[in-house]
């Protein structure tokens, strides 16, 4: 008896532009914003702003 069926399997799912194998990690994405690209004074200002907002939340919670 001859073995005639194809071994190509179709899973029915559309491939959405992935160009890497299933075991490979996703390629790097372009970062539109990164804290590492900020200058030191800008990082300090952002940290102070976040800290002030968090302390404001603590102050409101204790009222």
C-alpha cells in the first residue's frame, strides 16, 4: 500500500507578519519614549514629580 498523503499541515490561522521562528524571541521594537534617553536633570524632575504625586495621594488618604 503506497503512502500518498501530504505531510503539509495547515492550522487555519492567518500569519500576522511574524518573521521569526517559534523558538526565537520577538525582534526589538522602536521605543518612542525611554527614561534612559532623558537627561539627568529631566530624570530628577520626573522623579520629583512622581514623588510629589505619591505623597499627595498619601496625604489625601490620611485626611
